[in-house]
């Protein structure tokens, strides 16, 4: 073999093996000599020198100055051989360890009762007496070395037995704590015990194209099919840490997909987050365009690219409505946060291009931070997922596991039903039976009727009324059970309706947050019963004035 041929043979090797390596046959020979001479690990310097001398004699066309180069080549081969040998030994050890019985690793056993102490602790904390107005949880911080209850609003004391005098009734946020009672009645069905080694990887058990665990994706699709509110089959499902980052990622993805500048709009009154996200995070690619109705009426906006948010039913007034914009330049983003049987009649199954949802309004677990979207367009879904992953590297596996268990608990009872369930039962009975949609509807319908009756006694306020509707999920016509009540102050002097209620002891959300005047206020119906008990005395006094 000539020097020239040797160099050509080296050049045939891929870069990962280095162009200076000798060919595979020589490497195998050297490896064999290595194993025989030095017990598979090292080679004596004298043997290496002999091999170098052998090569020098065989390749007489090499110049003497190539000695160092050849020595380096052979050294690399030897090192590579050692590394490969150790790698093969490691592979063999992995194969052996994989044959160990479940729960064992190299003879180390897992305690079969590893969850026992944690479960006992959770049950012990849950059993604390907090007078029905608080809780003790696993992460409750001791006070002066003692465990004390975390009290609900307007209650205090070690066991939350004392009422706070003249406490402000906070009926503003959409925090769905009304479901606390339900889950205490369904603790076993909703409880999830996770070991400390649960899904420690970024990716294992995930659909990397959607960011969703396979188990959660299955439960979400099962839920939509059971409820009949949205067609999930054939669509790409993406999961996010609540629906808020998902909505922002959709705006970003639409602008990048078309490489155009978009206006984001929504018909007033609209959910304030749409405007806030656009103002905070918008750049030259998308900006807030205001009220969709006014945007559509402006001739200067004809042919402009726009994204319209349609909340169905709407937050804050809970009306159902259709998109304002149309045409090829308009992209409609449907926010179906409230389109579930306990809050809205399921009138049809939607099959839209972009649909978003949130766990918080299904089960009440706002703090778990799980939202999801259904997409028809694979390219848009891929861009949205890229935005989500770039921002957070994915959604917590623990949060997804909890959501999976909760949705499994929600669907299991209804999937077992053999017939209709009567609607004359109290909410507590539905909670006991594990029927969350019946429970939620009973609670919200009762609160809505109660508020309607209070405001009917005065012409000072206008209370937005909703009509009964047929619900395909329940199979009958039902009274309204909205998550919010929308109220208007009629008197001329009550121009600031928000402050009128605030001065009376009731904290609400003001109309200007939703793109309308402050003569409007929003009442949340998703709070605890105790919140409305505090509010009632203030409200009756104000209405009577």
C-alpha cells in the first residue's frame, strides 16, 4: 500500500472519525493486539513503538518526519478502542440491570409503602377543624411552631371561627373556589399521589409536537366528545400553562406565519387580558385595534389583517355572539373558557380553526395552570408550539398529571350513566354523586336567581337577564347559570358604578376594564357561599337606598 493510497483511504472516513484514523481493518487488528497485550485497557509503550516501527517499514514511502503523525494516529485508535470496549461493557451492564424485577436497581429495593406516610399526612392536615371557613394544607406554614388554619376572606383566628367586622366583600375575580366543596366530597376520585421520580425528564411520556402528555391528551379528547362542545377529532391539541400564554402565542404565530402586521380586536365588552397582553407584548407585528365593531366600521381598515377574539359565552356579560369580522384577512380566535354545561347551554358542537379552553372553568383548578387549544392548521399549530416551548420549555408534568386525574374523575361518572339525572336535587347531592356539571349548574343558577331578585326591587340598577336555552348535554331546556352577572347603574349621579359599590362594601370589576363605561360592573358568581353571605347585607342596604 503506497503512501498516497493510505492517505486516500483516510480521507474516505467521515469527519466524526477524523481523517487521520487508519481504516477499520487495521483498527480491529490493533484492538485485538491491545486486548491480548494489556488486558483490554492499556498498551505498553514498547508495543506501541514496535507497531510504529512496523508501519514505518511497511510504508517505506513515508518520510521519517511522519513518525509523530503516525504515532498520533495509532494513539487515537488505541484510545478509541478502549472507549469502545468500556462502552460495550456499559451497554451490557444496562441490559443486565433492565432484567431486574420492577422496583429494583442493582439489588436496591423500593419500599412498597413509600406513599403511606405522605398519604397519612395529607389526610391528617385535611382533618383539621377550620370551622368550615378555612383549610390546613400540606404546605401550610406553621405560626410560632403551631399549625393554624388558612382562613377564607372575612374570617380569622386559629380555627377561622371569628368573623372580620366590616369586611370588604370581594366579588370581583373569576377565581372558581366554589368547587372546593365539590372536591372535598370527591377527594378520593380527584387525589393523585406522585412519586419523587415521576417524569423527571423534559420529554419522556410527552408528545413533543404538542407539549402534552399522552394521558392528558386522551382525557381532553374524551371530555370534548362526551360534552359535545367542540370537535376535537382530527385536530392538533396543544397544551399550555393556562390559556393566557396560549392566546399570546397564537397572536405571535399568526403574525409570523403571514409575515404581516396584525391588529388584535374584540367586540366590547371584552375580556381585559386580550388588550393587556397586546399592549405589553405587542411589537411591530401586532397591536391592539380596539373594539371590533368600531374597527370593522372604519373604511381605513378594509383589507387589513386582523385577529378577532370571540369569547363564547362572553366575559363579562355572558352573552353568546358571533364574530364581527369576516373575509380572508380576518382570523377568529374562539375562547371557549366558559362553554361547559354548568355555565352555558351546549347548543352545538363547534368546529372552528382556532379554539382555546382552560381547566380552571371546568374543574375549578385555576392554580394548576392548564389550558389547551385545538387547531386545524398543522403549520400554525407548529408555530404556536414553538412559541410556547421557546417561552417555557414546556408545561409541568406534575400539573398535567393532576389535570389528567381530575378530568378522569369528571368523565368517569357521566360515562357510566344509563339515563337522565333529575334536576330537582340540591347541589350537595350532586357533589356527593360526583356530577360536577350538575353541581356547578345548581350553584350558579341559584346565585343568579338570587341576584336577579335583589336587583328587581330597585330601578336604580339594570340587571342583564338571560333566557332559558336547550342544552344538548343535559337533553332539556334549562334556566341560565352564568359565571358572571352584568349590572348597569342607571342614575345620573352614579356615573362611577364601581366606586358606588366599593363605598358600600362590595369590590367588583369596573366596566372600563372591559372597554365600556364605568356605569357597568361585573359580579363574579364563582366565589364561596360565605363571600355572598358577607355581600348580602351590603347589597340589600344599597338597593334599598
